[in-house]
């Protein structure tokens, strides 16, 4: 018996003793099925083989769906943690000016946005020195500005959270960062009875950071917490 025959005999014994080696190897099973089809000839239709191919294709689709669901779950969990950390940081300051400055600082960094702006409607002038000390974080607008900005001048219902892609940011909102903003999240704020509405705007250079197809539950929660914090500061 030659060495080749001995190797073949050893391999044969190995496969007989552990057939799982073949069954668990997808590529090897495909090769065996293909060899069987060639041995049967081209005039024979192997219905079992066709059924297996369809089942295999269905399994591949299920695995892809499974991976997509897991990825979406991890993404949602990461987004939830991100918003929670931003809220905790937002609630840390003991002074109102620090509270507002942090919006475009550490809070913006946690949320991974390039600009955060607070727009408040008022009938008074914006010459107040306190407004100037807050830099670009706070913007003052005339009554009616918030709804007009959210609806873009169209006669459409205004939602609490608006996600959209834009060509450029509004200079009266974003200041010197307006030219770099390509998508934004707009959170309408109810500041309490007798007060005009406000608007919290998050801008991003990435045009796909905020899109209308995205969910807005987390941002609605963030807006709710921000509203309550603002009411306490304003009172």
C-alpha cells in the first residue's frame, strides 16, 4: 500500500468517525452537492437540491435581518445613553449663564453636534448686556418667529421636533457657523403660561446627521427636560 493510499484511508476513517466535519462545513457541502448533480447528468432535475438552495437563501436573508436588528438595537441604546449624559451635564450648572454656555460646549460635544442655539421670542430689544455676554448661544427673535422658522413660511402644522436637511443655516440663528450647517434638529419649547415660545436648535455639518426619516422620541424627551429647566430659571 502506497503512502497516498494510506493517507486516503486515514482521511476516510477520520470522516467516517466524525462526519460533522463535513456537515458543518458549508463550502464542502456545496461542493459535494455540486458533484452529485454532475454525476446525475444535466437531464435530471434535483428538486431536493433546489429546495435546499431556496432554504439557504432564506436563511441568509434571516441572518442579514438579524444582524440589522441587533445593530439598530445597539444604535438606539447608544443614542439613549448619549441623551441621558447630555441631560445630566445640562442640569449640573448652578448659574443661568453657565447653563446656557454649556449648551454649545460640553452638551454639544456629548450630542456630537456642531452648534446648539437657543432662540427666545420677545417683544423687547436685544440690546440687553446680558444677551451680549452669552455670545452666540442665545438669539432673540420677534414674536411668531419660532412657528415661521419651523414651517419655513408654509401653512403646515408645527411639530415639537423637526428634523431636516438644509443648504445653509440661518445667520440670525447660527451666527458665524451658519455657512457650515447642513442638517438640524429643531425643538419647540413651551416655556410656561404667559411666556412666548422658544426654540432649541442643534446644527450639524453632516447632512445626514439629522433627517426626517429618523425617530424623534429621544429628542422629544430632551426637549421636555430642557423646557422644565428653563421654566425654573425663568421663574
